C-alpha cells in the first residue's frame, strides 16, 4: 500500500474510529489472490468487545462506501484488535500493558523479559523475575533504551490476588 493511500485511509477513518471511543492502531491493505483485504486494528484503554468491533466495522464500511479511498476493485474489510502478543510502540501501549510480561529488545543489544509495574513519561518500572529460586528484582528502564517490546502470553501465571473463594478446595465447597 502506498504511503499516500495509507495516509489518506488514516485521515478518513481515524476520526470515525475515535468517535466510537477507540484508537486506530494499524491499517494495512493486502492482496489475497484477486481480492484486496483492508485490515484495521483498533483498541482502547478498556479493550474492545465484539459489539464495539461490529459497530465500528459497520461505520467504517459505510464511510468507505461513500468514498473512493479503496479505488474501484472489490475488497474485504477486516476489523480487529491487536492480539495477545502485540508490539508496544506508543506510550499508551505500555500503559495498557501494565502488569503484563513483556520481552524487550534493548538498543545496547541485550534482551530483557520483565513485568511492567508502572509507566510514566520517561520510562518503565519493571519487575524482573528471579532465576533459580531467587526473588524478583525491580528495575527502571528508560524508553530511550528500548529498541522493541512485545507482550508475552502467559499460560500459568500465578495470581497473587486470589479471593478466599478461589483458595477453597472442591471438598470445602461441597
């Protein structure tokens, strides 16, 4: 997709997405055989459920039908959210990833996997997991030290905030 088409689509769609209470994260046009697919990624601080995605999809479709932004040929519109292992590229992404485990590629060439504890204008406060029985440590990471960052999926995360009910065994509940 040309930069001008990308910019034109962003200018056209971003106000509409914002009016739905969402942020426009990405726009991509790909060719799939003879068809084109316009992929739009949206998000918000509170997430985007299926109803919000459907509402914004209908609004975007209507707006695109009114204009020639996609040209003459057929295309498919796909609207979704960033997904579980999203890249963090803007300040709001880091804020939304608070309490999540993130893999950082550092400018100095190293790699760090840590949990985001807090975010401010200058950087991040992180909890670095302990290794081989050691306790986790905290670390400050300035944004300027980060080359890339990607949220990591956790399948077996221990929840430190269990309620009393969660700690009961099946026998106690019976």
